[in-house]
C-alpha cells in the first residue's frame, strides 16, 4: 500500500499539513503540484490538500482533480 500526498499552497499551510501526514503514514510520498506531476499508477491511495479562498480551491489542485476525473471516471 503506497500513499500519495499531493498538495498545492500559496501560504504554506497545506505543505505543513502534508508533511505532518507524511510523518504519520508509512510508505507515503509528498508532492507539491506546482513542482511535479505525480504518476498516479504508482499509488494505491491519494490524499489531496489545498487552500480555499473565496469559495475556490487552489487552481493547480482543482485542475489536477479535474484531470483525475476525466482519466479514471469518464472512460467509456
């Protein structure tokens, strides 16, 4: 079982949370969505963290989630 912790942040709060989770979860990988695009097929679980401002999630994470939805859930 391998867990991906992917986050996006402007202020650094999501990074702090991701690092705390990473310390608690064995066999986990932490990725900043602004620095790297994860290979999802390497993971059995995914945890996503992002800031929300004015009812909108951090755009790079929002785009990442839309991509996952298209790839994994909208296949014919």
